C-alpha cells in the first residue's frame, strides 16, 4: 500500500487521509448505535457496560489493527 491512512500517535493511531477518517467515523457511528440500542433496555450502568463490551471492544480492536497495518510503520 503506497499511501498511509494513519500515523502512530503515542499508543493510538491518528487518521491522516480520508480513508482513515472514514473508518474512524464508521467505527464511531457503530459504537454510538450499539450504545443507544443497549442503553435503551438497560437498568443500570453495569448493564450498559456489559451489553456494549462484546461489540465495542472488537470494533476498536479491528480499527486499531487496520490502523497499524496502514500506518506505514515497520512492525
């Protein structure tokens, strides 16, 4: 891949192209949608946390994996 989508920024990656910004936006929309859907039927904060965990964590892990592969840094 010739163009970088992300650059390393401490422990996270920062988007530097429209593709990277698009992926971050899609991940944020997905996480917000999951939060709203789970929180609607939750009775407590812990219900919400346990409900969103299986969706949000893999989404963010996938985003980090894509960012690390498209950052151009040697790994």
